[in-house]
C-alpha cells in the first residue's frame, strides 16, 4: 500500500504516544505502521477504542463483529468516543469532524470510516 | 445537642505536613514544617524557591503518565482521566473522611448527602489543554480538558465518583473559598436540606498556580525552607504556597453513626468593601465576620480558647488581622496561632485545612505554635502568640479566613 501511514513517528515515538496502553495495543499500532494496511487497521483501531472504555474492563474489541453497536453493545459513550477520536487524530494526523463522528454507529462503520480517512484510494 | 446541631465525623488529610491524621498531629506538636526547596521551572532561576509539597505525590508534567502517586492512593489514573492533580489529592482525602465517618455508598447516593468543593481549578492543565489546541493549528483538544481544569473540577469529579444526589457546588472566593464551602455546608444541614455534607478543599501547587502570586509580590523569596514562612513576625516577606487536599464530613448530630470529632457551632462572614486584593488596613471585615460568627453561635468572645488565624505571612494581611483580633478580644486575647507557619498557604484549601487542624487541637488537647515568630509585628501588641506547641484544654475555637475582594469568614468550633 502506497500510504506511508505513521511514518511521522518512529517506533519509539509511537511507544511514547501510547504510554500506559496495554502492550497488545502498542503492538497493533506498530503493526499498522509497518504494514500500512486496512487489515492492520482492524487490529489497531479497536485496541485504541478499548483503552478508553469507561468500565475499565479489558474488553477485546478486535473479536467483536462489525455489526456490534458502539453505544448499546460495547458501552462506548460520547466522551469515550471523543477521547479515542482525539488520540487517533494525534496518531494518524487526520482531522475527524463532529458530524462524521455522529454518523458512526457500529464498529464496522468506525473501521470503514478510519480506513477511508487513511487510505482514500482504496 | 439539639436537632440542628452539626458535627464533624470524618476528616481526611493530604497535606504538606502529612497524609494521615497521625502524621499531621505529629507535625503540629513537634513544630515540623512541610516546606521544601523546589525548581518550579527546570533550569530557570526563579525568585520563588520554597513551596509546601505533598509527600508521596508528584505531578511533574501535564501528562498523566508522568504522575506519581503513593501506593495507598485510591486513584487509578488510567481509569479516571478527568482528575487533575488536586483532584487526585481530593479523592484520597475524601476517602479517608468517608471511611472515618463510616458513610455507606447508599448514604452517599440517596439524596441526603451533598458535596461542596473549593479550588482554583488546575491552571497547569488549562494552560496545557489550550497549548494542545493551538499546536500546529490543530484546533483539537482533549475532550475532558474543561472538566479537569476549571474551578468546579473538584465537585464535578467527586459528586460523580460518589454518586451524590444532594447539593453539589463549588465555591470561589480565593483564599476564603473552602471556608465559605464549610459554612454553607453547615447551613445545608442546619436548614434541614441535607443530613450530611462532604466539604473538600484542594490546590495543585504547580508553577502556573504559584507564579501569578509572585507577580503580585505576595510571595516570600526566602530560599531557606526553615525560614521562608513567618506569620506575624516583623521580618515576614510574603507567603509560601502549599498544595494538597482536606475533606471533612459534616452530619446532623442526631444521625451520626460514629462519635463526633467536634461540633461546628456556627459561622459568619463579612466583606471589607475596600479593595480588590488588599485587606482593609484595620481588618474591619474580619472584625465583623468574627462578631457575626460569635453572635450566631451564641458564644461570648471571652469563652474562646484558641484562634486559628488566617495570617499568611504577608506584611499587610497579618497586620490587618492582628488589629482585628485586638478589636474583638480587647485585653483578654485567646491563644492566636497561624498554622501556615507549618503548612504554608493552601489558597482555596486553607480554610477547610485550618478548620481540620483546629479540630485536632479540640480533640487532642493541644495548641500548635507560631513557627518562626521571633519578633512580633507591633500590631500584635497584647495578643497571646505561643511560639511552641503546648498541652491545652481547647474547648472553643474560631477559624479565620480571608480572600481577595476583602471576603472574610469565621467558623466557631467546639469540643463535641
């Protein structure tokens, strides 16, 4: 894939940005940096989102089906979503508008949205 | 004790002189201060070199991942991203107070319990969040930036954490803030609106909250932690800022499950009507506040054993309060002590901190001493200013606080 995703960060800078995240989340984002693929994105984005879940449980969002509803099924409230979006904006150097966030209802829609942002040519 | 009696049943300390009651009493009785040399800006030689730091905690940057908490802290930083540094202090103080009072989660959440907070917010985080917003023209910031940095952050965070469904409010009158919170909490119970109230005062004590006072030339520039803070002394040159948190649980006496620590008998307040930042030269507002508090409490001034003075170690403030005390007590001065000589000035925190220290004197049968008081200001003539801690049967005491705008508050506290 042509998009040099996350090349603005070295691996150690990614680790610095994700201090406090579980190692598997860090590994998923580093995997995304190395592969720059929509497939790798499917691991990284749920890991970032899971970190901000208010319940504190280490829910594995990577195994959830695309149809899982963010609010009703996964407990992602609006502030959790805003925190995760802010982190993705920092990491991926993208801008996510409020109206765009408001339209995302399921995990699948979120993954598709981020993929569109990062790999518009796909 | 009548139906409307208000008692204090829980206290929590996260302070420069200790993070539990035993440590705080030890500092008071032995005259040990809580000051340290610090470097507020790394590599910059600032005039302010001494502050009252809180042992076991460190907040070296706005990044929560750099923060250090003691093992006994109740805060999980990963799971509570809305807490500022002083919110962390506040949670740990509130946990101590709630445990001592024996309050259950049902009591906290059934609407009969309220919570009042007092702080300046977190200037460090406010500055940080705005810098992130402006960085590279991103116009994006942390979504919790507001609730973790503005002045109401204590009551936002703690009311949500404890499921408070009663009164919840923050108080902002600078260095009288938590004294207003405590007095107003008394009113909530005395007026029958709430059965119990939690009052929390806290300050973060970061460069962003300290240095603006240097711009006012209100801070001591003394470099020696042993000598910087000298309330009522002729050589005082300003106050020393300290951080931390103190929480008190107030309850309607008839409902308290645990033995009361002390009674809050009443309070009074009055403003100077004089200047935005300077006290009235003769302390007219604090005179009225003391008289109103004593009148409300139906206590004669001659019955007061101890005054926990506001005196911060500034030339103007200490002098005004000394003259006010002479005006109220005449030739029969009770013991007057500024515990800021030991703790430093906790700004919004100071009122509830000093109310709690006064409770320790009522309970423990001792007076703290005025640390570093060698040559009292001539305005103190006739005041009884002990310089060493001593045993004393303190039955009735008052606690004074003053803030910007000439706001003055006085609490009357008694043995249970």
